[in-house]
């Protein structure tokens, strides 16, 4: 009988970066997620409401970002962001049902989103994410998306 050596185990870090939690498919365009979503796994609506509330607390005092919001009251903007994030992460599809396709780049074109605005947005969002006390993988998954989204919204390099 020939003895085989056990297969070498490969530590997860050797097989590349950790994969973010997947966002499950929906049963229909605006239907609920099939299986547990990232949205549900991090606490659902209360988590995203806290994120958005904390984020806009910073934006309200920011001399660069606040003027970009057409309404003097930030509640409509907070509602839109909440709906978008909920839908993106596998929660209710209210954003698309009410506003259509997100078209984030197009919706941000009227505003001067330069690297300074991006960095300010990220600073307020980082502070908001930190209040959530998410498990490390969930926090990294959320933060990775927010960073990529912020960089994608830059539409000018003028001051």
C-alpha cells in the first residue's frame, strides 16, 4: 500500500485577498433578496439609518459639501441615500421603484466633485461607518464599496 502525503493546506491569505460578502440576487427587479443579504447580515434598516444620519451630521457642517445639496433641509438627501444603500446591499428596492436606475455618475454631474469634495465625503462617511461597530469583514466590505463609489464620482480636478 502506498501512503500519500496529506494535501498541503493553503492559508486563506495565500489564495488572494478576502472576497467581500456577496449581495444575493433578487426574485424580481424590485423584489426581496433571495437568501440572507449583506443588508440583513449587518442589521438591516437600523444600521443603514444610523450610517446615513451620522454621515449627514458631518455634511451639515461641511463648507464644501453642504452647498452641493439643493434643499436647505438635508432630510430628502438622507432619504435618497438611505434608499440607495438599502437597495444596493440587498434590502428593499424602493430607490429604483421611486427614482429609476441609480445612474450615480449622471446624478452627480451637476455638482463639482473634485478630489477635495471626495476626500471630505469619505471623511464624513468614515466617521459614520466607525459608529456602526460592524464585524471586520462587513466593515471592510462596506468601506471598500464606499471608497470605490467616491472615487468614481469625481468629475473634475479643478478647485
